C-alpha cells in the first residue's frame, strides 16, 4: 500500500481544549495529563488526546463510536433512578470499551449539576469527564476541536516541508549520505543508521541509543532486507520507550535505513520516507556504474571534450530533452528528482523556470500528474542545444494550450521541405533581421497560437498588453500587415527555418 503523500491530521491534546478560556470546560473526574494511564496517543505520550467530537444521547453509544472521541451529552438519556443502580457504570464502561477518549457533560438544559454517580464511574474506569457550562454549546466545543486540529495539521505540514527542504539540501553536500542521516536524526530527535547489504553499519548520526535498542533496530532491519517476494518495505517496533522504524532502500542492493527516536509524531514517517528516497538515489549511484559514468562524462566536458565524445558514457545515441513545470507550487530538488525517476532518467537539472531532463530516445515520455511537459524531437549529442530550445518552446505551447504534454516537430512532408535548408535559412535571416530575439520569440509564439493574445501571454509569462506592444513593434519593423494570412504564412516559414 503506498504511503500517504502528507501526514495524517494530528489529534488534539485534551489539555489544549481545557486551556480554551472561551469554552470554560473543567475536568472533574478521570486521569489528568499528569497521571493519565492508557489514554495516550500511541506515540509515547501519556496525555489524553481527542481525534474528534461526537454528540449522542443514546443510553448505549458503543455502536456509534469509532474510538478517540470526545463524547458530548446533556444527560437526556439518564433515567430518574439511575443513581441507585448500575446505569452509570454500564454507560461509562461501554464508552471505554468503544475507545472513547473523554466524556463531556452539559449542565443545560436537563441537569444543573453532573450526577455524582457519573463522576464516580468515570474515576473508576479512568475516563476523563469534563463539565460543560451552560453558556458553551456542543457545536462550539466541536468547532474548537476542529480549529485545534487544523492548527496542529498546519504546524505539522510546515515541519514536514521544512524537513524535506533541509534533507534535499543535505543530499547536495560533499558527503551526502552522512549529511542526510545527520539531518534526519536532528528532525526526528533520535538516531538514523544506514545498514549495508550484509547488515553492517555503513554510517550513522544522532544520539547513540542503548545497546538493547541498537540490537533491536539491527534485527528490525533484517525484516525489510530483500529476501524474496512479499518482503515488506518498512517495519516498526518499540522497545524501552523508543520507537523503531526501518525502510528498505529502493536500490535492490540490500541497503536499509533505520530510525530510533523517543517519540513518533504523525509527520515523522513522511520525513523518514523522504530521507529513504534520497538515500536510495545516493546508494544506487554508489553501487552501480551509472554514477561513476556520469561523473566521468561531466569531468570530460569540463576539461574540453565535445558532447558527442562523452555521450556514450551515458548510454544511447539519441536523446530527448524534456522541460517540465509543476502545475501548482514552486519546484524543489526532491520533486525534480521524482520527475526524473518517473521519466526514467537521473540526468536532471533544476533550472530557475523549469526542470530539464535528458531522456534516452527509446523511453517515450508520458504525461505526469501535476506537471506540464514539453518534449523535443530526438537529437544526437551535437544537437542537444537545439533540442533544449525545442523543449522550451514545446513547454510554452503546452502551458498556453493547457496540454499536459506537447511534443515538438512531428509533421508530415510539406512544401517547405522542397527547399534546401541553406536557402531557407538565408531567406529567414534576411526577412527577420530587423527583429531582436525577444521580438522573434514573441512573434513565433503568437503565430503558433493563431494570434491569441491571452495564450501567448501565458506561454511567455508576460502581460497580454506586453504581447500587443511587441507584435505591433514587429509589424512596424517589418513594415508589413500581420493580419494578412499570406504575410503570416511567409513569416511562419521564416521562423521555422530561423537559427535564432
């Protein structure tokens, strides 16, 4: 089952609800945060937590509870002779059996005080009992619970986002594996360990746990190490108040990430999963020859080699350049790497305006959820700069037409193919000489989008008035009527054969 993209909504501490002065709630029975027993959140904390609020006047609310509720009641269901029998013991025991977290009793409109027998039953069964004053409505309590949950979720998402950014930055440092482990250990407040294929500790960071905890973490790593079909990719355990988790790295080489922490907040699994993805990339490069080959290609380029001379190190003779932009939020290194992985290539560049990926031509790119892509025509290494330009223009067209993926350059034979490339380029240079590069690109995009001001503005990331001004300038410099279809045809021919 895939991991959730975001951490679940954290529960609300009962103490935070009691601290709301506008509600005026008062705990009159059951364990408090200082002495709670069995009402923790399962993450090592002993305080009572609330997952939601539910109102019910049923004498037996058990069938309607999911667990973790603050059950609110005005006592409408309580019979007159309830205090002399076992009614309250039965009522509270059923709430506890259903996993209810706490009980809120409203003092209006039925009861002026909380029945003493109910207080005694809550003390006996260890269920926190809150007195809800007459001025506080149950809907107000429920709204406060949801407000606190929203605040907690926002804080947790912000913590996870900051952790993702710091882990991505750590992965780009000179010693990336240890840098990622140090950052992970700091974020979860514990220890992070990378185990090798044979179970030996390759690297570690953070506080060293007790020997028993270290041994338990090493044993848990064995559980996820690849051993055949059905091997889990992650496992969790707890020992001596320490939460343990292990993650099989996706290299297939047997590397395992282990995490030991004194607590486990809802976002910690998401943070550790991001670290596991980064470590998978890093250990995958270390184990395979592809990382060394890419480093060798980069060094040779920096020392003056031509692209076609180093391309064989990367594998493949013809390549596609793909430009991508996320549809919603700014891109980060983790998202860029994920796009490269989805397209089947580790050759990724996170530029200012787009992510650029160099993909072997035999791997046909497909649309990716959350991304807009522009794809070049297949090109040999010496044509990579031209392919990069093609991909940029394809991305602009994809954004303007709201197309998830646009491919450049597939067309049937046309009349323009009857002319030699040299003659066509000479004509294009002569015709387009008066135009600067920005004007040329604006005219090219405007013609490709059938003269649409709005779509051209979107494609070029400028205001529509800027497009109008540039096109008017083009018409003036070329001394021609851009509304004439013959003129547009001739200009489009020239632009297609322009070297700009």
